[in-house]
C-alpha cells in the first residue's frame, strides 16, 4: 500500500515537521481572520475511538468540517470491530470508502496492522506507545510563544508513558535536549530511549530535571487502560507533582504544557493551569490548527468536476 501514514513523529522528516508547525500557524491565522479555506471538500475522515476523547475527537471532526470535508465517528461498540472483525479486514474495507482514517487505540500494533492494509493515510490519535498529534500541537505552541525549540532544554516529569515517548521522538526530530524524571519502574520504553541516544537523560529528581529548562511538561499518572493501578500510582508519583515552586527552578521564561485532561492536586497543583507560565489552553486549541495542517498534508485535495 502506498499511502503516507502518520503513526509516529518519525514518519516525517524534521523539515516536514517544521513545515507542519508553520502551516498550523498559518491555518490558525486564516481561521482567526474568517477566511474560508476548503481544500478537502467532499473528503471523508473515519475516526475509530477505542478509548475516550474530548480534544482529539473534536479537533479532527471540527478540522475536517472547516477544511470542507466531513468526519465520521466510529466506536468498537457499534461497528463489527467490537465483534471480532480482524483489523486488517476492516482496513481494506474502510480505506475503499474513506479518504483518511484516524485511530485511537490500545496496542500500537493495531495501527501498524491497519496501515499495512490501508489504501489511505492512517493517523495515530493515541496508542499505548505514542501520541504524535499532541506533539504537533505542543511544538506549535512553543514555536508561537517562544520561537524555535532547537537547542533548548525540555523536562518531562512523571510517568514514562505514551506522551513521554512522543517527547523523546520530538527531541530527536526537533533537535532539543530532553530530561525525563520518573520513578523507578515507570521509565519510558527502552526502544525509544535507545533510538534517542544522548538526546535524552533519565533521572529520578524532578528538581534536577527542571533546572534551567525552557519547557516543562507532564501528564496524568494513570493513563487510559491502567485504571486498576491508579491507587498504587498516586502514592508513588507524589514527589513528581509539578507546581509553581518546581517551575521557579526552571528558566525565567519557562513554558508549562499539559496535554489535558489534567488531574488538579495530582500531577499538577490546583492552580498551575492558571499560572502565567502555563499555555495549556493555547496548546489544546492548537490541536485543531496543527491537525488541519496534517490533514492538508496527508489527504488528497478536492475532486475535479466531471
Ligand atoms: N490531549 C488529548 O488527546 O485529549 P483527549 O483525550 O480529550 O482527546
Ligand atoms: N497518557 C494519557 C494521555 C491522554 C491524552 C493516556 O494515554 O490516557
């Protein structure tokens, strides 16, 4: 199958990624100025959600409509996927009817299996391993508010989860230094660490990780699918809460990002999203603009008139 997929930040070159960020900023400006831009008229995105979502669903759905196309929400509960139809078969059929597909799932292999059988681009809307669309929004937000991230220091605090793995890929692709502070046993996947080499430093101390950092980010301590571990994780992750005092150790112009949803009082202090150093609301909005740039990049433009 020849379609171009976006399952990971490594599916694009660094230049393409910077191009997507720049385009996201342009599309945001077009929308703010009320300019109609509909290159994907008549194009249809299918969205399979095996996990809950607010931002990802809304940003893809609204984004497709704004680009002139449409999006269809599909859940395993009311498709044959929930009744055991193989994902490869679903990919063959769905990709004959749709122009692109987005999947939010558990095992990353669901995405690779779909992609291997799909005629149309597949986008990773989050897997247990990676959340690359979120990184497009995060990188756009940093770029808008602080300029290029190249050569900067980024601190990831807390769980070595799917978001952390995508930050590791971002460190390689956007050329920044990443410090990951996590409790023992909750390190990011060794495969991503090995790929990143000395781009990423692993440490235990959040204070050490944020010292002089230009960007600090964290995420929930219990990701979707880990609910039964929640009580144990809350105890273990206590020293990893990001709060104003921790950010005081970072660079003066540090930016704080959180992919949301946030658990106030757990991974962040009650008031952190209101701290002037937090850009989490802009970051959430940028999911829309960054993904519109991605859709424009991946999906064939409008049909010709007969
Ligand atoms: N950040 C993010 O992906 O949010 P949702 O789970 O609401 O889509
Ligand atoms: N790590 C979180 C991200 C949610 C957007 C999860 O996978 O649940």
